[in-house]
C-alpha cells in the first residue's frame, strides 16, 4: 500500500467506485478503502445459501445512469442489464391481475380490463411525467450552489422557467414536489389496481404511505430512469446487482485506482492550512496512515461525522442538522431458495409472468393502514410484498433446476413493540409465507432455505444506519443543496478538502451513481482552484 495519494475514497459502494473511477480516469492518483472484505456496499451479489446467489440489498436497477455506463465502459467489464417483460404483475385478492407490459397495445389491453378510461389516461400521464421529469432533472441531478429555498435568484430563475410548462404539466410538477402519491394519482386514474401499483414508486423504502405528503416526489425521482410509459424501467442485472460494482471495480483498476478491502477507516486526518483546518488523509483501524490532498466519504453522512471526524472541528449546527435527519428504515428483504417454481394464481403454467416482479398489495388504504401500524411498532401480518425470481431470466444464479426468490417487504418497524426481530424472526417468516401462499400456491412447500433481513439486519450486515435504503429520508427539500445539510453545496463539508459522495447526498439514494459522478467533478474543481491560488 502506498502512503500518499491525490484522493482517498472511503467506502467501495457504487457511488464511491463511480467517484474513484472518474477521478482515476482524469489522471489523479486514487485509493479506495473499504471496511468489508469485498466491494459493493448495498449493491452486491452474495451466495446466501450454497449454490444460490442473491442481490442481497439492492434488487433491480432503474436509476443507474447510461452516461456512467458509457463513460466508464462498464459493458466491457461485464455489465449487462436485462429487460423484464412484464416488468411488474400486480396480483389482486379477487384473483385478477394487472401486468405492466413494454408493448403499448398489450399495456392498454391490461389496463382496459379495469378501466378503459384509465387505459387511455395512462399514456397521457406517462408523457406528462416524462416532460416534468425532464424539466426537473437538471435541478435534481445537476450542479448545485445553494439550497433551493435560500438562493432567491436561482429560485426566481426556476419559477421563470416553469412558464415553459403548460398548465396541466405545471400542476403535475407542483403536485409531485409537494403532494402525496394518492393526490397525484387520484387526479389521473379511477381504478385502484393501477393506482396502488404506481403509488409504490413513491413509497418504496420511505416512512410514508400513499397519502403521506412528499411521496409524490419519489415518483418523480424514479422517473429519472423512465421508459416510454408511466413507470420507471426496472431492469435485472445479469449475475445480480453485484455485477454493477464488479464492473466499476474493474474500471477503477483500469484507470490505476488502488482498492483496499478489509481496511476500515478509524478517522479522517486533519492538519493546518493557511486559512483553516484541512483534510490531510485517513488513519486505518490498524494504525496505518495514508496521506492525501483530498478525501471523499461514500459512507452515510451520520456515520462519517459521528465516527470519523473530531467533533470539535465540525460546527454544532452541522452536527445538529445531521442528527435531525430521519434514518429509520421501513423495508425488509427475504431471500428464498426454491426446489421448484410455485404457481401464480390467475395464470396457467410457467409463462412470462415470472419474468418481472409479482406484487401483492390490495389497495392504497391497505398501505396507509400497514404504514400506521409500523409507526406503532407492529410488524405487518399483510405487508406490501414484491416477489422476484431472478433465476427465470438468469439461471446461473441457482443450481440446475432450482430457483432463487427475493421478497421486498414494507412496512417493517425497526424496533417491534415489546419484542425483537431475533425473537419473532421465524414466526414472522411463517406468517409471511402463509399470507403469500394463496397468491403463489405451492410456494411454502418449495422453500428449502430462507433468510430475513429486517431493518436492524440491513443496518448490521450492509452498514445502512437504521436500515434506511437511502442513507436518510428522501424529500423535495433535497433539491439544490439541502441534502444532507443546507449551506454546504456540491458535496462539500465544513472541512476543506473533505467531501461526501454517498446516497445521503444530493440527489439521493438508489443505485444512481450521480452522487459519485458529481462529487468527482467537485474534487476536480477543488484541485483546480488550489492550483489557481483560490
């Protein structure tokens, strides 16, 4: 290991690797240090059971940017995203189903089973969401200088720009920024199966039901990975989500980046510069010191500043802002090894309906109710369930003739009232399988191994505080520089030469890559300003 670099990146999740790869590509000498024995963060593939490989945390991709794939030549390093058609099939309590197809005529026919009016409105809604997403995207993903509601000239500029939108699109923009998923969808559609399925793009991973203000923003956020219809394009990665970070790791190595795994950072090293305390490198848990001109943390902001930085160096207001950001997770994962496929109620045989996600969520009222129970610490008996069987499109992730199934679950309390997840783990799994069985007959008997990741498990094993999938709550206030702390734009922190690049930064979580890419540009500007004596 060298003892001097231009930049050290702390954490080898996807954003950290993206940041390191861009900096390495630009000619900087970069090291990545990762506490776990492998790269990937939450974007990993693991052999949870012998011969059965799962995307442990992240499951499918929609947001990961095409320009990152092209800039870093990730396809050359083995990254392949497979289309899922249907992408989602909602299984209803009465035995009916709604499949989201890539072919517009098939999609129209699916929705027409429930509402001919909605079948027409769906494509109009999709076009409107794409227009609004294109308008909002520069403010969501581009360079920032100040918080949206503090930089008055920038705010006025945005308000002037809204004149480009017609009245209906402007109403949709306002609704997605400040309203609930229910409010937006009720304006467009009448059929509950369609509305509840679309609503999950606004509630996934967040402490909110469809009626919670702010959930519409996440629907807009996920449109950054939009298709030509009204839903994001959720693709399956060949060999699991770990293929993304494996490809990024290979790109880093091609660009001369050194990656050190199993090397946890104890603290950020600080020293004096002419005007302030500045970052000078890192100290590892084993006592090793590595010097650098800049350090970028891909860890969540709270962990970064609570465990790696001297408290006396950071302004109290900054620490208070981080402490006040909600971190409680609401999602869980269940991984199942299957010795055969279950049936799917409403379908005959083993057809293309297995390609995508099988959703079990009765209606928006049900999701609001389960969310309220979660807030009271009650583990759900009828959770929001999304089942995926990656081995259908990618048989290599399971032994011959076998399958892997992952269930995404919501809403799971971090701390169950009066008990712990370790105490109720097996009974919860028993009840979950009993709930899903009528929708997927034969599933329970097909299970040979099972494992639950409740929010505390995600926190402990993956390293996401509170088990929160986004490194902290998602909010429209994150626009411009409000994430994680207003007043520190462009991934900067109170410490000169120390930057953030993880999902807890702007624009937010998910396997996006934009925080890492944008942070690399900030670091390059920092070096340029230093050379120019600024």
